[in-house]
């Protein structure tokens, strides 16, 4: 066998066992090889095994010096294209000001919508690039990126165009998603908005390949169940995948709607109860936990332990955004999944790799096995558990994307 690069002297090579998404107790199954090596050719993993069993040739050799190698982390939920900040909201909340009052005073999501509209294209790109670069340095080699900070077609497509520009400058896999975040307040305006989204926006997004799927925020002050169903049907008709923000503040049936429409994932789930947990466990829809929101807003943690025990497929994301989760590290998100959502380290590891890939409908990332894209993290540690354990310092030494080291 011929390889472009061979990484050898790996103390631990760790990946999720099996193939595809792992459900329930299977999330504790890891494939761990000691004294390992991994061979890479044309950006893909071509061989994995014990170092002594390699009998091919490689043009370049890396010595892992006995440290651990794990897959690049997959972030299935971010909002990193925004203008302005939400520092005023943060200050007000710390003084006990209710969120409704913050909204009434011009804060909240609509503040970010206004700031984003007033940010130039180049400024929007520069800020989003900086955030994505920070996330890559922290170990995320695949990042879903949503629009959603615009209330018009013009401003939503600006954000999607920004994501397209980012993809041309970054080696990481960026997955663009059109987020239906906030509808117009007036009922007549809302109906016109939905008709336009169904008949014009979604077909145009699909035709121009501006996004691979849509996401709908289902909540009392956002989209209703019928609204979400209309948007999901339109997306499916044009070959786009679906995701949903559900059960964040209220249980309204959003999780069930997402499952009924074959959504890749239902995200947030802080208020999910037994009915939603059982429904997710019986479905192919991935339950995406976002513990950064729990930490930042002080919300109830999503029932990660109960979801795994029920047999659901569970993933973790940062939900990186200015208002509810200014979290840029998937490694820290993994650790919070253990501390706040009740997952074991192995379950959280799978939730941030193989299952997070499944939440995006991806099959070529999230594991270190032949045929996978060679997205790897070389750790400073000899034990993979240092990733969820360590806080405030990165244990990641080198980031490799498609077989090349990320240096920026």
C-alpha cells in the first residue's frame, strides 16, 4: 500500500465503533487501538491498525510521540454569521432583567437581526471567518452554519452567500443551512411570508445550492407547528434536508413534527419529557443537545441521560451564537455534555463525532476508518478522556483536515 502520509507511534487511536449513527447503549462502544498507526492518501484514511502491522510505503511520516489521535469533531449546530454583539443582553440578564423586558427594549434576536443588516458583506465575512477559525483550532473540522439573522430574502441570502465565501477560504467542511428563525409578528404578513418561503425562497435555495437543508425554530414567539410543517414539506419537495429547534422553552409538539417529516435532527430539547424522549428513541431523528445554552442562560439541561437510556441517537453541538451560547469549543461542549446532560465520556465522544455527523446527514466524517476523510486531531495527552475532562486549556496539539495540517 502507498500513502502520502503515515502517522505512527500513536499511543491511543480512538474512534466510534461500528458504522453510521449509534443509538442508546451502543454509544459507549469505542474502537481503541494502542501503539497504532494511520495511513492517509489523497485526503482520505486508507489504513488503520497496529504500528507493527503496517507494511506499505509513505512519502511523509509523522511521529505522534505516544499521544492520542481522535477524529476531528463535528459541530452540528452553529449560528456564526452575525453582526454586532449581545453584551447588553448579557449585562441585563446578570442584573435580573427578564428576557421579555430585554426584547421590549430592543434587545434579543431582533437586535442581532438589525446589527447584521447594518454590517457590510466584507465585515460579515471577516467576523464569521474569525469565529470559524477559532472553532477549527478548538477541534471542529466539520461545522454546520445557519443563516437566520434576517427577516427578508435579501438578508437571508446575504448570510448564505457569506457561508459560500467562507467555504472557499477554509479547508473545514462547512454545511450551510437556511434557518427560519423569526416570522413577522402580524398574521397577514406571516401568511405572505410563508407563501413566499414555500414558493420562492426554498426553490431558489435548492436551485442555487445555497444550502443543503432548512431549520425551523418552533416556539410560541417563533413558528407554529403548521408553519413548520409547511416549510418542511416544501424543503423535502426540493430535495433539501430538514432540522428543527424544538422544546427549548415550551413543549408544543415540535419534536413530533420534526420526526413526522423525517428531520435529520431535533435540537435543544431542554423541556422534552417522556413522550418526546420515547418518540426520538423510536425514530431515525438525531437528538442534538446544546449544553452551552444551559450554561449561559441557566436553562434546564436537556435530558441526555434519559435519551441515551431510552435508545435514542444523541449528538452534541455548540449552538455558537451571540445571544444564548457564545461557545466556540466542541471539546468544551463535549465536557459540558458529561457535566450537564449526564452522558458518560464515551457517550459524549460519540455524540461529538459519529452521531454529530449523522445529524448532518454526513457519512465521510466523524470516524477514523478507511474511506473516511482524513480529519484528525493529535492530542497533547496520551488519553482521549482528557478532551471532555480538561476545561480552560486545549489538549489539542495539531489539527489535520483532509490529510493536511491546519495552520492559520
